[in-house]
C-alpha cells in the first residue's frame, strides 16, 4: 500500500489565491469584507500594485483603495489621476487622465474614461456600473476637412456626489450631473441632469425624482 504524504493533501494556497485575486479584481467591493487572514496578503498585493502605478504614472491614491491589476490607468504629466480614500477600480477599466475621483467611489469592470484636456471630476460616494463610457472631448465636424483633421475640443465632465450610473451609460463632453441623480442602464447622456433626478433613455428623459421615493 502506498504511503500518503499528509503534506500532499493540503490545499495549494497559491492555486486558490489566484482565483481569489481574480474575484476581487472583478468584484472589488469584496476587498473591504475580507477576513483578517486574507486581508494581510491582499493588502501586500495592493501595496505592490499601487506603488508601481504611482512610480510610472502621475497618480495619487488615497487610503484603503483597491485597484485591480487588470485595470489600465494612464496619467501623463499634466493629466493626473487622483483617487480619493476608500475608492476602487475594477478589472478592465481604462482611465486616461485628467480624472479626479472623490471618496468612496466605485468604478466597475470595463468602464472607460478619457478626461480630454479639461478633465472628468467625480464626487464622493458615486457608483459607476460596468461598461459605462465617459469621454470629455470631441472632434469638430466642419464639412471642409476630414474628421481626422478636425480640432479636438474639451469642456470636461462633472459628476456630483451620491450619483449612480447604471450599466452601459454613455456621457459626452460638457455634461454636468447633479448630486444624488440616477442614470438608468443603457442611457446616453447628452444634456445636463439636475440634482435628485432619475433619467433614462437615448437621449435621456426625466422619469422620476429620488425625493418622491418612499
């Protein structure tokens, strides 16, 4: 009878940790809920990722943040990315500065943001669901030259506090979204959204007000 080495029966920690890291990358809100035994290695993992990003890009990262290693952050000098405390950025997000995130902001997977020259400003406690796209620049459309030769314009995008963008929302340059607003899934935001308003559609229409919810 073959002897069984008890060590061979122990689970491969790194094998399972690889999947755990992937889960956190796509569902980073779980990072704050980790048990102490997992928090220790996860903190070390995040420190390595965040230290690297701050060395190679113009990025400032607050306390208790999570950034998935699969996220792509680009911040040349003069186009910084500033991330407030307790914020997280999930896998496959692509963020090109200038972009400023407030505190407790969640950027879910496959979100795309480009700050143009004027930037994207996001307030505190904002939730941005998967596959949202925010572009703070636009091409000119004069008829006498190719689109590729048109001058680039940028006015910036402003999103207030406690805003929720549903999945697949698109926001064009020059838009301002007021505090406490909600934008429904799949909406295209081509005009400003007032405080507390609930909007949806392509283009958006006001469909409610959070203050009416009981």
